[in-house]
C-alpha cells in the first residue's frame, strides 16, 4: 500500500538506506513496496535486488518535484515504464528545466497526482493511467471534497521518508544543508510532514475502512506493476553484444585481426604461439566476449588514427589476442602470462581492459565513443558526507561561529566543555556521516550498452558534458552492466609532448618510433639509468621508494623492472617476502633455500609470490586446483568475493588437495598466509609489464633527450615531486634555466637549444587573461621592441605589470628592473587605458632620469620564491653562515654505521604510522652537489628532527646500508637560516659582506 517511499538518494531529504527501508517494511508486514526517490533513480536496481532477498515485491517509480513541490509520482508498470520515467526525468536534469505540472503521455507508467494539487488546480479530466493520491492525513479532507466521487481514480499515496523523531530531525537538518540556510530559518514548506512514516498494514486497513475502493484501487494498481533485473545466477551481460551486423561476423572479424597481427608481432611465430592464439579465440567466442574485444580495438584504432599514445593495461595484458590486435603492447608469451588470469570458464563478467590515454586526449576519445556507439553513458559514483564535513555543515546550519566549527571539526574539544548546540552538531553528524551528498562521475568507467541507459536509471549531465547514470560500479556489475575503463594519465601526456618538443628543438635528431619498445629494452644506456635510480620524471619509477628499490634489486632490464613494479606494492611487503626476494635476486646462492616445490613453480621469482599470477600458479600446481578455480581464489583474496560461496568452496578444496598431495601442514598454512596477505594488493604481471613498457618509453626520452623531456614533464604538472625539483633536474642535465621573458616565453615552458625559459603560466599571480593578451599581441604584431612598445600594445594593470617587472621579464631590453619598475609606475598612470582598442597614433612617452638603483642577486631570488615558489639559484646559494660540513651522498659508503653531519635541501617528506601506532618520517634531500639522499626519522627521534618546509637542513645521523642502498638515520635536524632580503635590512649592510 506504500507507493511513495524515499531513501537517502532523495538527496538532502531522505534519511533511510534501501536496506533500512526494506527492513522497516518487512517488520510492518508490507509485502509490496514502491521506491520513488525525488528526481532520482539511483537506488532502483539495488532496491530490486534487496527486496527479493527480504521477500518483498518491488515497484519502481520517481517522485517528480520542483523544489519541495510534488508535481506527481510516476510508477513503472514494467521495465519499459521505468525507461520512460528515467528518460523524461533526464531531459529536465540535462537542460535544468522545471518539471511540468502535468505529466507527459506515457505508455507504461501510472501517474499519481497529490490530492492537494488536484484540488488547487480543480482538475476534472484524467487519462486512463492517472490517479489521485490521498494520504492517511488527507482522508478527512476527501470527505468534504467533490473528488470523493472519483471512486475509480483514488489511490492511497502515503509518503514514507523516515521512521521516527530522530529521522525527522535529521531530515530537517539535511533540508537546511541543501538550501544553505539556518535551521531556524528553514520554511515549513520545505520540510516533509512529521507523519510521513511507514505504518503497520493493520493501521492502514483501519484508516481505509470507510473507503474500501481506495484500498482496492491501490491493490489493483500495485498488482499491475512488475520490475525485473537479472542478479546472481540470473545475471546476463547488458553490454553491446554485437560490433558488426551479427555475432558470426564479429567472430570472423576478430579472427582476421588476430591473424593479421601475428606476423607484425612475431616474425617467426612458433606452434606454441599459434596454439595459444586459437585457444584464446575459442574461449572468447564461447564466453561471448567477442564484441568486447572488437569495441576496445575500435577505440584504440581511433587513437592511433589521431596519433594519440595509449597504454592497454590491467589483466587484459595477459591476452595474446589483445596483443596481436594492438589493444596492449605486452607480449604474454615472453612473460609467460596466464590467459586464465584474464578469462576463464568461471568468469561471467567481460575481461578487464584499462586503457590509458594522455590527459589531453582522453576527452576526445570519450567524445568519439559517444558518437560511435548508440547507447553510451558515463558511470556515476556518489560522494558521501564525511564526518568532519558533516560537522562543518551542521555547525553552519545551527549558526555556530566559524572558530567553534573549526574546533569541532578538528576534534579539538573536551566533551564536558561542550554546550547543547555543539553536542547536537556532533550527535547528528554521526547520523549524516556516510549518506550520499551528491552524484559525481566515475574516474574512468564508460557503459556501452545494448539498449538505452534509461532502462537502468536516469542520467545527469555534469560539467564533462556526457550523460552520466545515477548508480555506481558495484550495482552495475551486479546487474550485468560492465564498464569500459578509459583513463587519463599525465605520463603519456609527457611522452607525447616530449616527442613534439624534440622535433621542434632538435629537428635533425634521430628519434626512435616511441612504440619501438623492444629496442629500448636492449639499450645499455637506458638500463643504466634504471640500475642507478636516475629516473626523475619517468612514469612510475621516479618516487624515492621505487628508485631505492631499483638500486637494491640492481634493476637493469625489462623483466627486472616488471618485477620491481609489483614487489613495491604493499602486498609483497606485508607477506614478509619483499626483503627475501631482494636477497635471492642479489645472491643466487640463497635461491637454494627456497622450497623446491615453490621454486619449480616460480623459478623466475625465485620461489616467491610476486604477481597475482603466482597465486594462480601455486593454486594450480601446488594445490591442484584447476585454473578457473584458482582465479576464483585470487579474486576472493581481494575481499570483494570473500563471503561468496564459490570462494569458500575453493578455499576448502585448496587445503583438502594439499593434504591429499602430502604437503606438510605447516608449509600449506605458510603458502596460504602468503596468498592471503598480498593477493588483493599485488599487481597482475601484465599490469606491471604495461607500466614497465611506458617507463621504458619515458626513460628512452630521458636518456637521449633529457632537456626536452624535462620541459614536457614541467608542462604536464610534473609528477611525484614539485616543479622546483624538475627544474633542478634539468639543470643537472645541463639545462640553462631562465625566468619568464616577455619576448621568449610562452604560456608553458619552452626550450631553445639548452636554454629553458620558464612559462608565463608559472607565475603564481599572473592572470590568464593578461598572459593571453601578451601572447596574442606578440603573435599578431611581433616581439616587443622596448618597454614603451609593450605599454603601448598591452593593456595591463600596474599590479600585473609589477609581477612581470619583479621576475625580470623585461631584461631583454637591457634596463635594470628597478628602473623598469619606476617607469612602469609613471607610464601606466600617464597612459592608463580603459579598453583594449588599438591606438590610432603612437603616444609620446616622457623619459625620466632616474638615479642609479643598485640591485643584488639575492633580491631576485626572493622575488622568484614569491612569484614562482622557489629560487632558480637553489637554496644552497642563499644559505647564511659558514658551511660546517662538505660531505655529500657520494661519501656515504665510506661512513657506513658512523655518525656524520651533512647538509640537505628538502625535496619531499612523508609521515608513516608504524605497526605499534607510532609516527615516523621519511625524507628525501639534495646534497651540496645536487644529488639525492634519503633520511629516516624513527619515532624516538621525531621530536629532535623536525621538518618545517622547504629549505636547507643540517642533518646529524648514522649512515646505514641495505642491499647497496645508503640512507641516513637522523637524530638531529636544524633548519639553516637564509641570507636576508637586502630590501628588508638595507642593501648597504649586505653588500658590505
């Protein structure tokens, strides 16, 4: 009898989850329940899934409202009706237009108008599927209304939004948050009625005793509604099932593509390769994944046609067919990758391809997908209220002062000192915490479907401009909607731009095809960078941890980098096998200590599980599970399927098989614990290999075109480190760095030979519009001849002009910047322009005779720190006082286990929590020569080794060595003072030094 129920997906209105609503209904004897969230259908599919588990027959609909004014409720008679109401709502969400007061013509939808609205509008004509909805409270009014005689049109429309007084209070607070108003000023018209609750069925029957036709009409309406989606064993893929006109043509097309790609990938394909290819093709066809491969192939083919670099990664790299048709660039034969990690007979969902594009190309690829295929939508995701955010929002609603809100959200209070309002804020924040706040867009997921996305939900149109469904990936997979992952990545953007910069700066250079990874893998110079950890700017291998690991492993080739990419993941570390793997890699004799069974299974990784595939190998060859069962085990370790019956059955079989095979119980338990500790965190080998391919492309560019590559890195917002470090790296490779120049700089950083000019866009406070004016003027009418010419041609405020002067952007005119600054003040006042209209005649400039204004390089450094964020000279040039130690990172080997003093310029620092809950710190520094060294701050020395931002620190500590990698266990750090700005202390005193 409940046709108007809300969950918390009625954003800033409802307070119940789908589960809570259904449990409430079951406890009150409800057998049929309609979910009608306000202008939202996010919870629809999950509601249907959960309702069947609760023994309740579900109905889906939408409560169409303008603000809090209910226009009508649409109930889907079937799945087609659900599509109709979702499509209708989507039109209004996309355009931002109000919901009409009269419903459109529907074919499979019941429409219920609220009683009060019908009375106000005095409607008398109703379509066959339109009804008048009366709540329990409105039954008394009905008796005195002419609509009491519309006996065949009346149904019960009892809203359900909460359970009790606490829920109602939470609802009011959510309404105030949504309307951005104080609770005390919340209009009653914006609230639900306190009686919008779910009542026992007996109470409803009693209330409708005098109007039995309402009960009967409502019952008949509900009986005519049915909705179904396939879940569990009934789930089937809803993705686009055909790429061409028929599945038979799809099969033939995929076979042709694979055969065409075979000679391109293998000059002399072996029988092993051919057998693997045909086996994969059979499996792909049997599991009905052919169209999935062809759609991904179509996407990457478009990228190739546009010259967009891309990386196909994820478990998809385990597929030989994917390699042959160009979706991935990882050879699964070379790496002995299991196809069953990617597809196996137990797998109901399509295989997992993650395709990375440059951040600049991704949107165009996405637009192509929307144009190429008929039924496409972005996958949604919900941002929920975090506890601290909920405290802040509630603090504003209650009208608390900002300082008190800050105190409460940060947890800086004593419980006994809180007043009643503060306690209410904290109390209701716990209720709101975790509720949906607003819908957003999944980071990469795109749905390409066989039929309209509106069969599953309404869509919104976020700033990206592409329709986005109102549900997330969890329920999507449960119902058979499997996403395509189209990601944006700065690493590829760096590679693409570096190639363009090289062609521009060094047009005669011999540049390899960036896809020639096989040649890069064999290049000794590139591999030398790997082993030395000199990978700054290169994708995935530049972080301190990764550089340190590569040194420890002596990584010197592609396979070594593939292993390092997975070894660094937390799973291998938590299994306790990371250090043992490093030892066995460095000391071949230690490999004999491995269990012989495991060593035989995993000779490449010395008997240690490093990749997700190793779980498959061990489960298959050690425990005797077939490969499909082994993959169930691997997926179960991620936690997502840990409670599924299929996983529990496979786990039991693992131990039973090991016992039957005569494995020692302790060995079996040890192997199981290793699997359990890291399988959900380690990379698939194909995933690591995909990363390694891209790393090699970056390293090739870094090795042979370091300056151009660093410019590309800078232009794509760097990577792991700050801009300052990448500028330093360019200098270490011979680059000559210049501050922005009015005639040579662009918006981005540019290079001429070895001279790198920082872009105007690097200036923190320089407005984009000003930059655009400068560049447009220079492009249209040539470089600026002198400062007067600039003033004449570019309208600019004195504040913005001052930024350019202080960074010495006019130095090309050979006028000291202090004189330029005075001229700027005089001339902008004399020739202030209100518009950007061109002057017909060149104005006459007055020339002032200025006294000699002495300057000092330190002044420039302070200006650079303010305007760029760092000094181009480096902090060591600014350090005040006498240098007390000349030791560098290169001296560490001679001082192992000894205490030393060393200066370090801070590059990066991060905190870490130990297993005991203590805090420690890891810091990366640059020594006096500009080389890296790492510091460890253990919990007991944290107080004596503070880090307070960028600058120079005098570090005292013990040099340690681990697997050939040196670091400093610091016991004291003292931040060093910088030479003062002469403009603050008087230039004469400083110049006298």
